[in-house]
C-alpha cells in the first residue's frame, strides 16, 4: 500500500546547488547595476554582504545540517526583497530585473521544499537512521514566522547600511542592537529545523521540543498501525496525544499495543500522559509511511 501527498522531487538539494551557484550572474549582476555610480563605501558593503550570504548558503547546502537549513531558508528568500529594494533605490532595467526575480524565486522555492528540508536534516543521521521534518505549527506559520524573518533581515542590514552612508551616530548602535535582534530571531527560526521524526532500528522517535518536554520512542513491538488520522479524531479523548500542533496539512496517527509516556509542553507544571494513540504531522507523510513499510514497522 502506498500513500503520497504532494509532488515527488528527485535530488532537490542537487538542483538547488546548481541554481544557487548561478545566482551571482543574475541577482548579483542586477544589484550591482543598481549601485553603478553610487559611493564606493556602499558598493563595497553590498558586494561583501552579498558574497558572504551567497557563500554561507552554498556551504550550508553542501554540509547538510539543520543549522544549514535555517541559513538556506533565511537568506535565500531574502534575495527577493533585496532586489526590490535595489530597484527602488536605482531602477534596474526591466529585462535584468525579471530574470533576477525569476531566478531568486526558483531558488527560494527549492530551499523551502519539504524534500530539501528532509535531505538537510538527514545529514545528521548515522547508521540505520532516517530523519523527516515535522510541519511548522499553524500558530507560528500564520504571522509570527514572517515577522521574525523580516526582523532578522532588517537587524542584519540596517546598521551597516547607515555606517556606509556616513551616519555612524545612528549606524553603530543599530549594528549592535540589530545584530542582537537578528541573532535572537535566527535562533528562534532555527528551532523549527530541529523538529523531526527519526527512524531507528527499534522503531521511531518523535523529536519536537515545541510540543513535548523530551523526545519519545515508539517501539517496533508496540506499534499496531500507522496511517492517516481520522478526520473526526477526538484529540481530547483519554489515551490520545496530539503533537501535530494544528499544523496545516495531513496528520498521521500511530496506534500502540500498550502505552508510551509523553510529556506535552505546557505552561506551568507539565504532566506525564500515557498515550495509546499519537498524532503528528510530518512535512511529507507519504515518505514517512513508505519508510515505515520498508522497515516493516507496519503491514
């Protein structure tokens, strides 16, 4: 039996690497053209900043680690507002701008693909392990995530731009404050790249510190079934623990022979719950089900 939701993409990370390697020839050239005739200080600042961001993203996609996924997903989409800001500052020719925007959009889409995320976090796996990312909780996805992302970009860029514009009185304090804000925001976004399902020889672990106090193992011998959760599942019923956090998209349900101890994260004192059924939401539920079948965790 095979389940799948969404489009299957082969080697998304390899495709991203090829697309990203060519970014200087489109996005870089467009931004450079907007700064023609500007002061040498601002030209140098933007050029150095662009190459640092480009190098960080390129290196991160090669190393394949969760922190690298955060770098990719913060700085790759940043090329789109950077292009628009450059165009507003000094108009870029229509053809150059369209090509650069299209290139940046394709790179951003590839960086945000669930398959790319799974490939990046799976770089931590060793031995007989396999990692799959969990979906972003809806309460974070709708609103706060975009605001924190914007705060990171503004915090990183505003101070240096003012310093390069000879406004050191305001620029230097903004560098200090802005980079502290950016570091805090980056760390907050990075928590989303540290949430996953880990298949191990003895079953699989749900690792999500946003939903639970500690990871918990669902043992091979305890698993009765794993599949799409019923649409009418009562998440408040006794014996059911929902760690999907109302994420948008399909939810999976694992049913157990016995009970597993789960400590949901809550305000105040957290209580241990005994779960007979656990609901969770991976970014690619079909891939998780296929892996479970390959490992003979379910029939």
